[in-house]
C-alpha cells in the first residue's frame, strides 16, 4: 500500500511539474528590462506609436519596455532576431506583413509560422499616396496619365522592398497598366525627407505624411482603406477610383519560438491593457490608425491565412524567387 502511494504521489508530481513551471514563468516575468524590436527607424509613425505602447506597458510592469529600432530588409529584421533570442519574454518583436512574404522571395533558414510565438495583434496602417503640392500631378488621373506617357520615369518611394506600400503600388500599377520607378527607403522619416527635397515624385506611405499635408507641402491623391479617412474627407479611396483594393497591413507582437503558453498569455494580457490606454490610442489616432486586437490564437490564424494570401500576390507580381 505504501509503495502504491509513493508511485501515485510521484506520478502526480510529474504531472504537476509542467504546470508549476508555467506558473513560475508567468509569475516571474519580467525579471529584467523587456526589449521590443520594431522594424522601422526612429521618428516615423511606427516608432512613435510603438514607443507609446512600450511606455504604457512599462507602467504596468516592474521593468521598463525598451524600444530598439531594427530598420531594413523590408521590415523583417526583428523577426529574424527572434531566431537567436531566448523564449523568456524579455525580447519581443513587431511583425509587419512583410515577414509573411519573405519565404516566397528569398531562401530562408527559418519559418515565419513555426519559428515565432504569436502574442497579440495591435493595429494596422492607414495608407495613401502623396505628391508635392507644387507638382503638376494634381489628381490620380494625372498620375496615371503621366505614368502612361513616361513609362518607368515616375518615381515613387516606399518604406522598403516587399513592404505593403511597395507591393500595393506594384499591384495598382499592374491593374491600371502603368510602369513606375520604385525607390525604397528604410522608413517614413527618410522617405518624407526625400519627397520634400524633390528626390522622388511621389510617396506611398502610412499617414505619417499628414503634418506635411496640413502645412501645404504635400497633396494626397488617394487612400487605401475601406472608407475615406476622417482627416482627408475629400480624398477618394482606391475602390472609389475603380481599383478594388483595401490595404491596412495589420501588425502585432511576437516572441521567439518555444515560449511557454502561460507566459505568452501573460505578455498578451499586459500589452492588451497597454494598447487600450488613452496615451496609445491617441498616438494611433494621430496617424488614423485603429486598434486591431487579436489574441494569441487569433493572431496565429491571421498569420497562417496571410502567409497563404501573400504567396498569391508575390507570384502575381512576378516577384517570387526562382524554384
């Protein structure tokens, strides 16, 4: 009887061990500052809004959340950095949509679906196309007419090769039968300097361009949401212009592969509370961005669906890597 009791107690302890470890992971996090890697340079809309989120999260925790900018490579460097990070919740990454295109355009040693722990969806962008206010291009019709008359000479900037602004513009160009000259930048701040300095003729970007529109230096030709933006009520959407496209490019936060589910939930709960604080919501509103919350399960499903959808777009545009 005693031997049987010992065996039962040992078995119970073995079954309880993973739960105890999970509880410790949840209760102990964070034990040091949390590093949140973002995919674009300082000074742009993503940097500003994510810093507001990090500050709000830090106020809910015993440790600060520190932003580290990792621009370049189409916004995929934070996700790549997760492949070397410890799955302890102290290193997290912003995951732009470009991450799901990467395997179709270049050789990779990691899988965006299997090698990340999806934590929560945060928001998406409000995109549009702008030109200098003194440009001869006053409307979208002017833009198309100039591009058709000057194939490959109308230059536009985006926040990087294979980012949503780049691929959406190439999709638009294919649909309306024009050829454009794409100039990639590391982020919105760099691109705004370029268009204001006359280095490019147009810019496809999130509404970080709004202050320059308000000051009279830039003009918006179209926006890419399902409805017109309140900030630009007179500017037509792509759909209104006869181009059946809506692009918001949702993004969120993920960690390294192998994070304990209890820890994932703990990180999710803190950042969900942070993303709903007035300071973060107000920062998003500056750029016409809305909350797009997804829990870990919803965010993983979104990643899986987006991964399949982006394959079709990359192949349609002829940008897939040779097989």
